[in-house]
């Protein structure tokens, strides 16, 4: 599946290398992420395309855009994969409710997502893969797991295929949740702990056999469609190899999604799936959690239609650290519209102060657990000093403009 247009990919900024660090959910501490040299490999769970991109989505994808930029600043190449869950219950339910063909609904929302990401200047994944496109890889992975004795069919009207989760080595190490917590969250987030015929409540669906009125594909497993977790496992293994550097997404994916993906991969390959697991906090609206189910969404596309500069939206999002829950407010947007105007005035003006210390501060902030919030403060300080400067430091304005573009993704 096609990706979206890429902004100019940042080249490394001159100067000493920085090691990129981030909070790794699986070990519950900040660690170095990515290799010392060569290519960093990243998998971020993508959208289920039944509705528009809201600020919670955008916060996640901009977080991992910062990670890409931080890696590139250290001289690494990046191999980035993102999936699209383009066949799943929420999509089918929305299509039925609206009377729109599910394929048409998915295609329209995927295109809107790509348009939003382009406007926000997100560096796209090299592999942007839909679940439907990946069905042959999913089936092959399930067959591999079956040969190793990790999957079985339930004995009821629909003999769906399930993965024996708790047999996988290391199951539970991504989330570190206890059994009671796992069972509660599993039921809330798409699991079926009470399904008749399962060997264990936490076993997860890998292949759903055809139901009347639902899309299905022929396979050696029977006519059906993929489960949620196995889709990402298969796509990551196919595009990034049997072990890679970072699996990322919102904190709501820690369990069951990322836990199940890791368990399936370990069972199939005998190797750890991802070295690090990085998650973004939830985004609210005026103090309440923002979610499709509540209908309190702030959409990137609607703000753009209203004439809001996408760079101001980007500034709002990266002004909050990826690990801290926060709420979208009009006051925050207004403040960052003003910030963007100040920055543009400064880099296109006639006076400036030297930029060396600012470059160092921004690079170090982003490399330190993706603290773009501190990087913005460093640019604010340079702008404030430049406003009252008596002369123009040689090349400083161009340096700041390049720095903000390359590391923060903001076009001035």
C-alpha cells in the first residue's frame, strides 16, 4: 500500500553524536533505544480506518516522528513500518451503521489520515501495510505456530483459531500486569475471556472463520479473516525481521495488543520481538479523556479546514511530553499560534544572537526521552534574545530554521 509524501528528511546536525533514550515500558525505565550504528528499525501500530485522525492519534504519530528525527540526527538510517487495520469489527460496524461499503469507508479514512500526516510533516513509514494485504503472511505465521503446537480451534459453531498465550516464553513481560489486571483489560479492549471452548481466558483470536455478511478470504485455515494481534506480528516480522528496535503506540496498546504480539513472535521465532516498547500517554479534551466512543474528538482535518496552520497544531502536540497525560484546550492552541508567529518573525528578521548553545540544547532535549517540550523552550529563549539583539549573528537565523525543521519538524 502506498505511503504519503515525505517532507525533507533531516540530515544529521554537525557536532558530537547523542545516544537517543526513551522510557521502555517493558523494563520500566529510561534506556538507550536503537543501535549504535547502522539502521534503527521501528514498528508503530496504525489506524483502524473508520473515523478521522483525532489529537490522540496525532500525538502518537508525532512522537514517533520525533524518534525518527532524533535517530537520524545521530547518523542512523531508519526502517519504519506502520500497519493499517483495514478489516476489523469497528470498521465493519461503522460501515453497517452508515450504509457505506466497508472498503470505501476504509479507503476514504486512510486517505484522510495520510493527508493529515502530510500536513503535519510526518516522515512516512517505508512500509505502510494493510491487514488485507498481509493476509498471506498472517496465514503463513499461523501455520508456523500450528506446527509448533501454539494454536488450536475451539469446538463450537465457529471453529475459530486461537493462540495459547500463556505457553509463550516471557508472556507478561511487556506490561508487567498481574493476571487479574490482564483479564479485566482484555475484556475491555477487544478480548473475549469468556468465549466457549477456549483453553485459557487470555488466549487470543488469530483467525476468525467466516460469518454471514462479513468479509472473508480463502485459506488453509478455512475461509475467514485475521485476528487483531497476529496482523501486526506478521507484518512486523515480514518487513523488519525477527527482532527489531522499537514497537510503539498509545498506552492503551500495552495490553493486550503489544503483549500478545510479543508472545506470538517469541513462540514463532524463539527471539524477543522488540528490544524496546515505547508508549504515548492519552490525550483529553478540557480534562476528559478524548475517545471515539465518547464523541469528544478534536480532529486534525477539522482544524485545518477552519484555517489553523498545521505547524501550530504540531507545536501544540510536541509541547507535551509523550509520557504525560494532557488535555487539548483552545488556550493551548492560541498560545502556540502566537509562538509560531514569534518564531517566524525571528528567523526572517534582521537581528539574532548566536545559535550554538541553542542547537546543543535542542538536540540534547530531543535525544533525552524525546523531550521536545524542553526543545521548544530553548527556541523560545533564542527568539526572545534575538528580538533585543543589537546585531545579526553570522548564519544563526538559517541555523535555527534548519534545526527547527529537521529535529522538530516545524517549517518556518
